[in-house]
């Protein structure tokens, strides 16, 4: 069979590819449960984006299926085995500060600007056109090829959960929703709360009583703001001086003021994704560390000293006795993303633990349970998404490496990440593109964009990958 020039096949379809991408990007596909309807359980926007893809596929001759208005698929080809391509059409909220309309899909400087351009509507359309090219060339395949389209990837994954309760699991596949070359390892993700159960009764008179303390809203973000309301019985000015000195030492922004006889302290940190806490500055931990050194009432002393002892300046679980690392995926990390204390209900720490693929979370949790029992805390709301790893020797990885190297002329290195992609829903699934090495990752940021050149290159890579993966049994 003659050598196929994949990029020239993409060039022939460039105009309609860009046009279809823009039309998909125009749809404001945000989760909207407030206005949910029977046929749009996650809101009208995400349903409209799902319908757009299914109608496009039907028009181009693919078999389409809507699965409970939460997900859907487009399929072609014959064969017993199924090759899956996992995409999603929901997006995160647009946020402020855009140069152009976040849903305008404006093209300037060779880039297409819109919320979802990179995550994940641009890549979804690249993968769709890749399927279309393989189908239109009439290439002989031994597997069925199916694009699975989710609508809740940015929130709770209800789409893939529902989908795989009702539909076939592909034998192998990829998710075009991350980085090139190939992500073959994703750490486990355990989220849970450590809740204060009892406090040491102490008869000593404390100078400072903590009324409330709060920092952070999400397990998987490093909190960039913390606030405490405290009652200081004597020498309030001295406490303020200590606070100023303390925050200046760490070069943090801070503020304080008195209100109704109480002192309000606030700290500004630096936000980052919870999978690597070292990229941020956890405002809650800095404020907790300061409070832990004051003469506190027994209940708050118990909480703040616990937080300081086990979390301050330690994102690797060393002090908790759960540190772990492996060659495949690196270090276990812990991120206390939600910290809260009140005089009435005591304290809690909500965190995400991203753990390496060879780490056994059951053993890690046993160690934590034992430690916390001694410390008067307990774990609640525990959830665990197991790590995901596909061995380098597998047909899937060997094939994708070869395709990537042939098309780019660069070595296809394997990558491990602390985040999670749809690839982890498949037993043999990896994340594959669309972000090329050296390109900035501007997903979830203002002025999100995708280079049109990258959209075309990714389409060519996906087309060859689909053909190579599906042509053999």
C-alpha cells in the first residue's frame, strides 16, 4: 500500500476543520445544574455541545448514540475489538480578563482563542477529523473505532461513570486531553478530611482564644488566602508585631485589623494545582504556623500544633510517616487544600494525596489511621481513585511512540503526572497530546488558545495513530 501523507490529508480539510472547531467553541458548555432538565441533566450548554458532535458525526456517516444525555459516541469500522478515543466537550468557567469574547473563537496570530480551545474542544475536533480521514480513505481496519464524548470531565466524571455502566469498555485507547509525547502513568488520587475529635483539657489560662480560622475551598488547589478571628486578652499590640515580623520573614502579603474587640488576621499566598504543592504558597499553613506559637486555648492549641507539626514545609508526607516514591511516577504528595477551625465544632483539614503507581493506599491509610488515633483526629469522607499505569512494552505505547517519532522527528518520551485524565477509565489507555513540548499550558487560564498549526499537526498524528492501532487484531 502506498505511503499515506497524513498532513496533506489534513490540509485538504483545513477550512472545514477550523470552521467546525469554531462552531463547537461558540457553545457555552458549562455545567449548570440549577437549570437542569430531564434531557439536559447537567444543563443546556453541555447538552448542546454533545448534540453538536453527535449530529456532525451522523452527517458524516458515523454511527452515533446518545447515552443518557450525559455522554455519547461516534463509531465506524468492523471487528470484535474496540479502539476508544476519550474526549470531553464541557469546559471550566471562563473567568475574567479576556482580550476577546471567551466563546468568540477569534483567530489572531495563528491561534484560535476560546475557553476550551486547548481543553478539550480543539483536541476533540482534531481526533474527530482524524477518524474522518481514516474513514474517508477507506483504509482496511480490523477493529471498530469509537469516539466517546463526555460532558462532566471538569467536575465529577458522571458522564464516563454512566457511560461504562451501560456501554462496552474499549480494549485500548487514548485521551487527547493532555501533553505529547505520551502520558502512561497517572498517580492515585485520594481525597479525605482529617477531623479533630477531642481536645486535651487544660486548666492553664490562655492569652489568645481562636474564634474561627478558614483557608481554601478545594482539595486539589493550594489555598491562596487564609483568615483568622482571634480574641487577645492582653498585649494585643505585641501579637500584631509578632504577626508582622512572622509574615515579613516569609515575604508574604498580609493584613490585620481590630473589629468588635477581636483581631482579624489575613494572609495571601500563591495558588497552584494540588498535585505539586511546591508550586504554590499555602496561606493556611503559614497562618496556622504563626497561631501555633501563641498562648492558645486548649482546643485551638491542639488543632494548630497538629497542623504545624505534620504539614508545615512538608508536602511529601514525611512527618506523617507516609512518604513514598517510585521510579515510574515520583513522590507521594499531600496538599491540605481546605483548612477550617471554629470554637464550636473544632478543626478539620481537607486534603488530596497524589500517590505513586506502586504505592498501596490501603497501607498508607492504615498508617494514617493509627497516627491520628493517637493525635485525637480521624479520617472522614475518604475517596480513592487508583493509580493508572500502562507498561512501555505494550502494543499501544510502542505504536504511539513510533507514530509520534515518525511525524515529529523527535523522541517520544514517556511522562508520569499527578493529575487525572479520562485515560484512567480504560484498562489500557494513555493520554496522548495535544500540547506539544515547549508550548505553554494555558488551559483553564484567561485567553486560552490553541495554535492552528498544532491543531493540524495533532490531527495528522491522531489519524495515523488510529489507523496503526486499528489495522491489526
